């Protein structure tokens, strides 16, 4: 029995590492592209909330719960992606956290860890993606300016080259819809005044 438990724990650890790498990468390259500070804010939010909950349920290792949180956020933002679980089960990505929950039950793992990850993922998803979009909703989670200064690239810099080319007339064609253009004569002093 001890041999079996060690093998299951080893498989569980490898499984969590693969899922953490995969879904972190897909979130970073997808919905958090160019928003590294917001990505770090999600990590901090999840870590703090899970640590607070862990104090009440006497849980020490939160890695699997964190993985499930990442999977939950990714699955909600990619609802219509078709998934295949070990070649046996086809479903939409929206159900992936619940499939993993069932897999934990099958492996006789603690489902409390998965439920914590799903709960924290749902809280983050609701505060970040749902609440601001409902009528009268507000954005509760705001990434601190310090994180944005440290991790995000400056997005509103003044680009002299782009500004000059936007104002310059573009060669090669007729200004359709504006009618014939008449060259304007500069007004001379004294003209037009009475």
C-alpha cells in the first residue's frame, strides 16, 4: 500500500507541474499578453486568498490548489475550446476544472484542495471578468501602479516618428470623396480687411 501511495503522489506531482507550466504559459501568452503586472497580480491575489483559507482548513501544500486556480481562470476565458482527456473524454474547456476534480476523486486524492482552487479561481474570475461588465459594475481588483511600473512596458510614450508621419501628407493618389483640390494661395497682408 505504501508503494502505491508513493507512486500516486509522484504521478500527482508530475501532473501538477505539467498543468502549471501549460496553463501559466497559455494565460501569459493569451489573455495576459502585454500585461505582466496583471498576471503577477493574479498570482498574488490567489496566493493570499489561498493562504488565508489554508489557515482555517489546516492545509500546508497549496501547489495543487494554485494549479487548479490557473486552470479555472484559463477555462473560463476559453470556454469553447474543445478538450480531450486521455483520449477518452471530450468536453468544452469550461468543464476542465470539474474533470480534474473527478480525476482527483478517482486517484483518491484530497478533493478539498481542488475545491479550494476552483473557489479562489472563481472569485478571481468573477471580480476581474464578470463584475466590471455588468451594469453598474466596478473593477474591484486593480493592479498597483508600482507593479505596472516594474513589469509592464510603457504604453503611452510619445513617438516622434509616428506623430510626424501621421501629420505628413501621404504620397501616391487621389483623395477620394473630397472632390477636386484647389491649391490655396497664401493671404497677403492687407487683403480681406476693410
